[in-house]
């Protein structure tokens, strides 16, 4: 396993930031690590990267324990924290050369050039970091995180504050890097996880509430189907809630209603209701369960 977390607890005073957290991340996977603000995402990432110790439990990265072998762990891990800490007065090439020196990389000049080419910094490489846009600063952060060729990449909110074009570019970079490395990615953007993550882990109040393949999570509510139905006449919530098989119903707009039903058979019951009331069903559409909907249900 690239990352193996077992029964981790992190306590601050009387409060548990992490409460018996366990999960694994397999090599070559891009994993989305989701949760509301204050759920424990950044705390878990800081433990994995050896910035802070856990109170109890164990964490192994590429076979190395974060407490017993922190130097070995740091050799295996690249880290881009939420607030990208860069030396703004340094030039891009100068900064990457400095980071390469910290890792004692041989032939640093060639490695810096490779990183600049990989993350698309060619045009900006001779500028001071302080003169770069947010998107290009994130590219510099990604470059410093992978300059020592780590096996595992930890990214905490890597696309925060980027415009749509920058978002697409950074996502593309992450997906491309993920072809060769294991990536753990924290974000609040559900579309980002749906687009690039093989697996999704959701944490809430310091506990794991979901841990599965992204597509499996999206279909986990398969016993409950969401329908959008439009009638040609006015009906009441009370009438619709009495239909057999309907779990919940709410009005979307005028004669358009959102039904949550237990099984497909309930669709026939909706049609039968309409026929009895001499109402025409103009449209009936089955909705795909979004990751955002799953997230809301698990963290509400």
C-alpha cells in the first residue's frame, strides 16, 4: 500500500480532531479526500506528511512508519499544503533549484528544467514568484512537490481561488501526474473529484463515513431513485405523498415535482395517479445521483 492508516486518533485538549480513522490508498490511485470545514482533512494530511504526530494509531507510507521513519517518509512524499508557502522574492528557477538542493538532488539544473516543462512554467520561469498569478504559483507549488520524484503526492485544496481556465489546467496537470504517482487530493469541489479521482474518502466530525470507488459512491443510493416529473395541472404535496412507493416529494417549479421513490414500480403508480385525476404527465426523467448529493446526505 502507498498509504496505510490504522485506528488513528488525534486529540487537541479534550477534542478529538480524528476519531479512530482507518483507510488505505493503493499505488497509482488518485483519491479524493472530502469533508466539511473542520472535519479533520488537513489534520490527517499533516500526519501523513510528518508535520504533526498522531495521538494514537499508526500511519505507514510506502512501508515506512511516520513516527519511526519520518525522514524516509518525507523522501517518498510530495506535499502541497492549502496555503502554498513560497518565497515570493525568489525567481522561479532559483526557488526550484533551492528546493532541489534541500533534497540533495543530483544534476539539479536538468531536474529543474524538467519540472518547469512538466508543469508549464516555461514562459514564467525567469520571473519572481511574487509577480506570478495564483494559477502559476500553484504550478510552482506542484513543481516543488514533485521535484524529488516522490511516489506519493499529497495535495490540500490545490485549486482554491483559481478561475475556470486555471482550474481546468491544474486538474489536467494532476491527472497527468497521477498516471505515475499515488495522489491524495483534498477539495470542496465535487466536480473535480468526479472528473479525476478513482476513489473517494469522506470524513465528517473526525470519522470516515464513506470509503469507496467514486462511481460506486455515486450509485450507493440505488435503492432510492430520484425522478423529475412535470404535470399539466396543479396538484398538491399531500396528494403526491400518498402515492405508494413515494418516499419524499417536493415542488421544484410550478407543476414540476421532484420525487424520491424506493423502486421503479413507483413510476407506474405515479402514472396511475395522473390517469385517475385526469392529469397528463408531460415529462418524467430519472436523475443521476451526484457525488454532491451523496456528500450532503453523509455530512448533513
